[in-house]
């Protein structure tokens, strides 16, 4: 099975890059499933119903979220009705929505799990214990399992990779918006990368206009961050799993921008 995961989509530039490049990626890599992190898709913060609808119309099968899950308040109105849109599973249990989902397409099935780290991010339940609970519920299903670990600290992400090695098909890191080049299949068969990178503005700072970010660093004063416009970048990974073991055979980086393709 082939799984295409696209990193954090940021604002209208990210959405347009995804819309334009997804047909080519589908044609070249023939993924069975496409999963996107959409927590920055609406003006850099959260997601809206029209964006969710568009993503699914473009052929995306599942959307993971992160620390900006609740920034667009309208999500409260529809997340319960859309099981393919998942917020971090280790948010408090009384939060609306679910933290994992089963996806079905073309006669195949896979599971996606969303988790959020606790280092340098708002308080949440333990992601390690929470993923244990979910995997217990999935232990009788012989299907590929993809985990999106939305976390700041590289140490926390690497630790989760080792914790889940051999237990899931892949664990992909999101949140830092910078693609790391440490992709590998761990010894017991789990594909891993510390951060997939972002899909959005190429020339800002993590997707935001660089002038405001520079001013904050130089002055120490509060600044209003706005999603940058202009040229785009798209980052993701392609994971191939073994049909028998459901573990990973390979993980390949995808990295491109408006001017060039570095890895595709």
C-alpha cells in the first residue's frame, strides 16, 4: 500500500499549491490513501468547513489537526459529523471530535491517529499512554496505521518513533514546518521522519510574513503575524507498506516549490 502524507497546509497559498500539485503527485506515485495536516489551512490558524469540503473533493482521504484545531470556532459545528477530520487524540476526552479514524478507499483500509506533544505546547494528556489505548482497540485489525505526531521538540518525536517501532506502519512529525532529512525505516519496520515540513508560502518565516517576525525578534515587542503571499512550497512523504506485515517497506521525502522540484 502507498500512503501520501502532505505536511501542514498554511493559508490560501498552501491550499492553492496542494490543489495544483496533487493531480501530478497522484499520477506519479499512485497513492492508495492521501492524508493532509490541515491545522493551519484557514489563514494560518485552524480549518473551516469549506476547506474541509474542498480537500475531500480533491481526493484527500483524511485530515489531521494540531494545536490550532479550535482556532476557527465553526469547527465545533461540524467536526462531530466528519470522522475523517481528526484532532489530537490526547486532547481531553470532553473535546468534540475523535483522535483517530479508519479510512476506506478502493477496497483497502487503513487507520490514522493524531497526537500532540507536550513539550513547549499547551497542556494535554500523555500521548504515549493515549496511543497505547488506541492501538489496543486496533490490535485485531491487520491494517496499516499512520500516526501524525504534532510536536515541537525533536527529542519527543524521536522518542515516540522508538516507542512505536514495530507497532505502527509510520510515524510522521508535524508542527515545526521545516522538513527534516532523517527519514528512515526503523529496525522493527516503522517508517519515521521527525518533521514532514509545510505546504504554503516559500519566502516567509514558517509561513508568516517575515517583516513582522523580524520585528518581533529585533524589538521584543508583540507583533501580529499574517500568512505570507507569493511563491509556494509543498512538502510531504510517500510511505510504502508491506501487504503482509502492514509495516513499512520505504519512506521517501517529497519537496518542491514554485521554482523547482528538489525531491519528488
